[in-house]
C-alpha cells in the first residue's frame, strides 16, 4: 500500500477575531511526539507551542518542575546572522521575561502534588511588526496545557 498523502484524524482549527485581527489555533498536525502542540497565528505572527510531561514523577523532588522556554530566532524577523557571530547565543531579556510571564500564571493551575517534569516550549516562527509574539505564545501555552 502506497501512502500518497498523510491524514491527520485529530486535526482541528479554531478561528476567531481578536482586537481586529484573526487569531487561529491549529491542533493535531505538528509535533506529534509531544503531548500537545498548538500552532497559533495572530495576524502574520506564527508561534508553535508544545507541551510535554514525563510519564512518571521525578524522584526526590519536593517542588513542581515546570520549565517554560520562549525561543525567538533571528530568522523569524527575516535576519540571518552572517558575520563572525553565526550562532544565536543566549536568550534575550525580553525572551526571558516572556517565559516568566507564561510560567507565573500557569504554575498555580497544576495540582499541588504533581512532581512530573513539564516542559512548555514556545518557538516563534514568524513575526509581524504590529503583533508581538508574546501574546500568541501565552494563548498557545494555555491551549496546549
């Protein structure tokens, strides 16, 4: 049997108007190995948010190990590094603040006795100058969890 086109039986797309722009969320097509993945498009800004949790609790921890990563690369705004510095380097201060803005409201929503590793990764794929990527990342993180 030859598969010509992959089918996505769990694919769903949700759209709404938010502040005069179209906000759409696509679920079930990307990052199939994650527990949840949401592709959020707001205007021309596109953010892929994935959420993964470990199957078993971590031994010896007395806290909830939640990790939020907000990655914005230079290719998202159309710049490719080409001089001596070819790598992206460490996250910028706005990226660290965006990951904290996502982490702080999400942490109380989990059960207090949960000890599984949970990782929320927000990858900025494209940026519109009028729409900052932090807002779609927050919406996508809520939808993925």
